[in-house]
C-alpha cells in the first residue's frame, strides 16, 4: 500500500484520490477544532470554503439548529457564533447541533479531498484512533496537510509524520512518497515535546501573538480524543 503526502491542500489537486482514504490534517487549528466539536457531541460539522457559503448553508440547515464557526486571519468572523478555538466547542455550545465551519486553509482541504473514497479528519488529538482506521481499512492513503496559505506548515507535517510512523511498522509493505518520508524524518528529528514543536513553528507563534497560546497547548495533546470524524456527503460526522 502507498502513503502519498501533499504538504498543502493546493498540492492535493495533483494527486489521484479515487480509491484512497484521505486524511486531512490542520493541527493549528481547524481539524483539532473539528475533532473536538464532534467529541463534544456536535451532530455534524459542515466544512465550507467561504463565509458566504457558510451563511447560505445556515439558511438551509437553520431549522435544525445550525451554528456558524470559523475564522479569517485567526479571528472570529463577524456575525458568526464561534471562532476557531477548540475551547469554544463544548458539549454545552455544540451538543446535538450542526456546525457550519469555514477557515482559511483547513476547511478548504476537505474540498480538495472530495474525490477520495473515504475522508477523515486528523489531528494530534485523535492520532491513535486515525492510525487504527487506516490499518483497518488497508487501502492506499492520501495525507492532505492543509498548510498555511499555500505554504508548508511544520505543525501539519509533524502530525503527519507521527501518524505515518504509527502505521508503517518494520516489515510492513507501505511505500511512501517523498513528502511522506520527509514528514516521518521531521517528526523523528524532534527531541522536544509536541508543544515545543507547535509553539515554535510559524503558525504557532502567530497564534500566540493573537492571544491563542492556550489553543496551541491544547492542540499539542496526543491521543486525548477517540473520535474520528468522517465525511458523509458534505458533513463530517462521528465514525
Ligand atoms: O487555516 C486554517 O484553516 C485555520 O485553522 C487557521 S487558524 O489557526 O484559525 O488561524
Ligand atoms: Mg494550520
């Protein structure tokens, strides 16, 4: 089996996704927040590309208790219920509700994954559960890192490396593309904690400047969540 990693969602458009399971990763912060929302009992998370798409989707879904979440420039969008901080997505705030979400990079990565047979959301938080899904499915994997505005994000690459290392055990027949090999190498070359890595990468520093230091800490947690959100139609739901 193959693991093909795209370092940005834009790069994923050059990959054949049909027949594969796509793993979308935006550690800071979209997939960490989506995983948290589903763990908090959100009925579904609907990733959309723009704030306008989100408002239109809310009009259609409104009667069933939809809330709007996401960010631009890291900050809550005017008129939205929530920003992109995982701390906002509690059982009290999103339990039983549909969350319509738009973020700068992360939610776009789900659109880029649309041709895949199966698409799941991964973060450090649920990495062990995602690894188990990949081993169970036993099919070719496309890891789609969201990246940051078209550029590589080391936080995503770190999570991808940790995930790939969990599935590619000695003696297994996985074949990695260069991006996947790079991610494994980057992950393995870090001697500090996951928080050290996330706090020192460019987007981690940017979030700290914006006052979201606690989010970076939270998103560094490994194996704290068991949920694996999976795309069903246009919605991410509990697997
Ligand atoms: O780019 C994204 O999708 C966001 O997760 C970025 S931020 O962490 O909310 O700034
Ligand atoms: Mg990111």
